[in-house]
C-alpha cells in the first residue's frame, strides 16, 4: 500500500479498486446502530485546514472518529499562522505531537508534497490550490460505481471551470486509470490548452455542452470558482449559465440512466439549476455520504489496515 495520498496519480488501478472495495465495506457500517470500528484506536489523525471547507473537513473528522482514531482539528484561522508561523514549523509541531496521519487542505498547489518531507506520518491531500483533490475523485468514482455498476467504459463529461478545478484534475487522472472516457466541457477560456493531453492523452475537450450530453453516462458540473478568478473569463453569469449551465431542458438530453454530479458547494442557478440539483438523477447528497466511507477506506489502508 502507498504511504501518502498526494495525487490521484499515486493510485494505480489495483490500489484504487482496493480503496473503492474497502469503502463499500465501510459503507455497510453506516447502516448499523453502532457506527464505530476499533481499527485505528491509539492512532492520531490531524486535520490541517488552511482553506475553508464544509464537506471535506467534516467527513475526514467523521471518518477518523468512526475508526476510533484520536482526531485533532487544526484550522489556520485562529492559529499561530496569523503570527507568521510557516507550514514547516506547524508541521514540526504536529510531528512532535505524534501525528500518524495529516490531512491537509491548503491554497498552495504542492503543499502536501512539501509536508510529506517534514512529517513521518502519512499525508493525505484534501485539496491543494488548483492542483488536486484525490479523495473527492475517489468518492466520485465510488458514487459512479454504486449507481451505474462499473467505471470501465463509462462516458463522463466534466463541465465548467476546469481551469481552477482540483476536482477535475484528480477525476481525470483517477477515472482514466479506471478505464472511463472523460470529456472536459466548458468555454475555451476555462479549459487550459493541452490540459487534457497533459493529464491523460485519451481525454477529449468540447466547447459544446449540448452535443456532449446525449452521449454521457455521467455529467459532473463544476462550481465557477470566482474567488480564484482575477480576470473575466466569460461575458456575464447569465451568458455562462445559458451556454454551460445544466437546467431541466438540457438535463432531458441525457440518456435515461445518466446521473448528474457536483462536488459542492454549488452556485445554484449558475452552473446548475435548483430543479436539476434536487432531481432524482442528482447524486449530490449521496456523494457527501460516500465521502465518509471513501475517507475511512483511505485512512484505514494508509495507516496499515488490510482489506
Ligand atoms: N469543494 C471542492 C474543492 O474544494 C470544489 C469547489 O470548491 O468548487 O475543490
Ligand atoms: N467538495 C468539497 O471539497 O467541498 P468542501 O470545499 O466544502 O470541503
């Protein structure tokens, strides 16, 4: 088993499948009255969050607690980071406290790689800048497999602000490793030249959402990340929505069995219409629940558990 999960590229098909299978076993636990396993008793998991998060932070905490680990939650807000303390010194402090795993979210791409040089425990990337979010890709793959029965051969459209999306990067890497066919869709300004080829040569690019929908088994809508935008990438929110938003008439172009995903948080009314987000095709709430199982599987396997 790998020691760190810094990128979805750390996962070959066998390791990714082992994590998804283990997540399935962890999910079975969620239906029980007592949701805890004693597996990580005596181990310490530190959640180190330098960037805001709702789903990822809460689900890593729930995952570690369900495995009976001791959990320390560190949020940069309210810490000595405001006094200028560096990531390295913070890491050494955590090291002194004996962290077996450090889960990190950070605005700088590559922060988990640096952290792994400074701590002895496992490092798990919970989102670094615009780079990667590998556990999101795992929970997304888990959701696709549980809804559609497989990943190999699935046609997945990832739509919207690809430029700023660590979710898109990790999903392209993981899904292509598992045999899915990915098409990135969005305005040319938000799909960096060569990104698809750089991530995986089989990945396609389209600027026309309407022509991709009838051929998709999965459509994954991405949030327009205005907080990361310094320039204007499209004429107006309304224009963006008209061309790349998923509303009910557009959703009807999908095949009968196709599902609609979104990592959250959503800009309802912009990239996704409320009636689509709340429809039976939407897996958005399920993705959050699956996030706990996928993160339990990651912590369990990285910290030495067996399938
Ligand atoms: N929550 C995801 C992330 O942190 C996606 C998003 O923010 O749009 O990358
Ligand atoms: N999907 C996701 O990473 O959500 P948060 O930013 O709320 O953690």
